[in-house]
C-alpha cells in the first residue's frame, strides 16, 4: 500500500524507512512485552495482541477496493 501511494523516485527511501520502523517496532514491542510479562504475566500481552488483530482485521475490511 505504501509503494502505491509513493512516487517512483521516492520508493527507495520509503522502503528504507519502512524497514527501520519495522525493526524499531519489533525491538520496542519485545522490550515492553518482557517488562509486562514479568510484572503481570501473559494476560495483558494476549489481550493487547487480540485487540491489535481485531483492529487490523477491521482496518483491512474497511479498505475500499476500487
């Protein structure tokens, strides 16, 4: 979706930024998840993952296909 909305000359930069943000997101999520698991167990982590999956599914369903 990002590449469709990005002009051809800027797609390399967009791909690089997406890669950096993806890696940073994984690192931050692992850090926060580990801290939450040690403090409260797995229940909050599983609840957050469930909410994220439901939100993702809703966003995909609301995409317009022209």
